């Protein structure tokens, strides 16, 4: 079985991702060729998403946007044993609960929240589905970077919510914080950027462009590897990471 198929992820650990797209079928073609994904229909879940699989293990989901006014985005979900309790703590710490946690069948419960600067993230309370079946491998989730205006405030907010995952003695976080202005134009709003592991950053860029994607930020060196930012052929932004 692939690395990190755990019974559960600790609170504050990125455990799942999904993309809200105008055309999930086009997303299947784009990401299937870029990352070698296959797909599994999940018609029993709200929005009838498809799960992306890498070597048979779930690595994320593609769903149709329920409202055309919603952004076309990748969202990272953080694990929690108590989604409603975490939602209350988010609000008490100055964040906002965008969508209160609701059950996803017997798989778990999901909600959406925003930090005090407006960066949106998901929360996931596992049931039968703990989250990623594989990560840190080519074609799978590797890192989530929060691009914030005030990194000290971000560290304080997420440190309060997820202290053990970020700063505890056994912490091996997949979640970093950086200033928006380090990589993006200063007017870019604070946001999370999902990173996928690739073996060759430049080759991944060439494939993405051939499939209709666009390079937003050319390759640069970060503390966690060589990174480039791409928008797919529907406008959802993500990063590729070569380590």
C-alpha cells in the first residue's frame, strides 16, 4: 500500500484536496495526463465528485462548481477529530466559518473556513475516509503554502489552531507561510496554494502548457524545493514541486 495510508491524520495536517471546476471532464483529461491520475466516480457524495487516484490510491477530488460565481480553485483540507469544535475555535480566533461542517455520507464531515485575512481552507473530520491514500510521491500532494500579507499574524492564528502539527516535538508540517509579495503581485489576495510533487519541474510545465495550462510563476527555489505556479485550462491555480 502507498506511503502514509494512515487510519487518521493528526489535527492540522493537510489530509485532502479538491478542485471546484466548471467542467470536471476537462479536468480529468488535464490532470490525468499531467499527473498520471485515473478516476473513480463518487455519485453517492454531494456534488457527485470524482476521486483522483494515483496507483489506485485516492489523492484528491474534482467536483463541478455548484455556482458559476464561485472561484475555480484547489482547496486544501486540514484534519480534525472534531469539525464543529474546530469551527467554533476558528471563529473565536478571528476567522470565519464559510460553510459549517456537514456529513459526506459515512466518509466524514467537511466544512470551509477563512482565516482573518480571508484565505480559504477546508476542514475534514474523518469517518471511513481518512484522507490521502498517497502523498509526497510524484503526482500527489506534497505541500500547502499560505501566501499571507502578515506572516506573523498567520503564524499566531494557525499556531493557536494547529500547534502540535506545526510546532510540536514530532511536527513534520506540510504547510508553510510566506508573504504574498515574495512570489505574487502585491495586490494578490491571501490564499493557499496546493503543491504537487513532480520529478522534473520544467517537464511538468511543458506538459501543462501543451494541455492548455498557463505558467503564472516560472520556476524558483524555495526552502522546500524547486517550485513553479501554473493555472490549469479552466483557471485553477496550483504549484508543482521538485525535490
